[in-house]
C-alpha cells in the first residue's frame, strides 16, 4: 500500500545549490555545490568530510559510470577547490545525472536528492561484502535543518532520512532499500548559548518529522517510477 504524504510546505530556499559543469575524460559532467557558509555542523557518510564536524559547503559531483580512480577524496577536494569552496566541507559522488535532482521543503527543513538506481537491492543480502566500493550509481541525500541538534540527534537524523528514502523508493515502485553506495549528509545549525539544542530527530520528533517528509518528497521526485 502506498503511503499518502501531505504536500511539502513552502519555505525560504535554505539549500540553494549552484550547478557546475566540467569536461573530464571526454565526458561533460555536472556537480551541485551548496555554499552553506559558517555556523553549520554536518554529519555525513561521505568519502570527503565524513563524520561529524563544522562544515561550510557540500559538493555532489557526477562521475563517469566507468569511474576507476582510487583517490576519490583527493578528486573531490580538487573539484571543490576549483569551484572556489574554501574551508572544510563534504564531498559526495555519483554516476547519476545530478541535474535531475529532487528537492523539497517542509517546515523550514530543505532536502535535495540525486538518484542513480541502476545498481540496487536490499541492504540485508546473502551476498558477501567486499572491501572495495561498489560500482557507482548511488542515491545521495543532503538535508539542511535550521536548528541545532546534539550529536545523538544528528545520528538519529541520518536514520530518519534513510527510513524516508526507503519509503520513497517503495512508493515509486522499486523493490529495494537503495544502492550499495548510498550516502547522506545532514546539516544543522551549530549550537549557540542563546539557542535550544534538540536532543531528538526521530520521525515523530519536531524536526525529524519535517526532515522525513522533506527527504521522502525529494527522493520520490528524483526517482523515476519503476517499470
């Protein structure tokens, strides 16, 4: 049964991205750059800038389907530097065409998703794991929350975003939980003495509920219906 989700509520454009084009190995490739600026703390599973910390930008870079470089962290750092992104940031990559991204807002939360679904499946599988990355396809999700979150709430937000992603894929008709290389980045405001720091970001919490709806709509709009 397909879940019925209320339409996203409009909000100021918090997560404004810039498209960047480049020629690489004979291909025309695109990246999305969000210059968040100072005052943001991010949690990410990304190859560049992963973990939890102060971050000033997020780059989601398209790479070729036959990507063979063994230094993706350096590659992303070079692309960010060429785009003029200064300071610490987060770098994501995907073989999907990032120009076809989905975006949504809900109650102040903004989400952007790019979906490469050529290689997909269920997370729990009898197939053996490998120490090397899988072939690039990748669903990349970037979320901005205009509130401060504790470390535990940031981890909670990643789980909530992942749940919403799976819900969106099922609603789009895909029999899968994602791809082997999915990545997520959640940005929240850096805590200040005059600001409440929220301890929860599960799907029924104040900010988690908004995050879940925004991610669901972003992924659902970026994922073409399964055939």
